[in-house]
């Protein structure tokens, strides 16, 4: 998947460890980003790793930046609703299993 994305979107950078997001951005001299797109299965990650990634995603977004992720449950809904100024959940009913796309605006 990584190679497909890199070939299709030249200049895109993809990293292995999302919990090190802040370090990578700092190394690249990037203060904040406009978008973070994630397909990580947050519900199966260890709680401390999940919370670290979600917190860093929020902290590294510009004001009005968007964090977009898809999940197969609504488990993140309460956390994201409290954290973000705006939360939109889109249902993808034709996906098997049905998926939820969270669009979070800081």
C-alpha cells in the first residue's frame, strides 16, 4: 500500500510509527499540518499507544486542521467529540464490514 501511495502521490511521506509523529515533524522543521489521514485500527491498539497517537494528531494540527480516520466501530466517537471543535461521522454501508469515517476539525 505504501508503494502504491508513493507512486500515485509524488512527494508524499509515509512513516512506520505514528506515535513518533511529533518527533518526525520536528526533524522536518514542520510546526503544524493541515491534514492527518489515518487508517490505523485504533480499537485494537494498546490504550497508551492509541492515546499517544490521538493526542499527537490533535497537537500537530493547525487551527481548523482536519484529522480523518476510518474505523469499523463508533468506539472513538466520545473521545473525538470532546477533543475536536467539530466532528462529522460518515457511514460507508457498502463496505463489509460497514465502516465509519470520522472527519474531525480542530
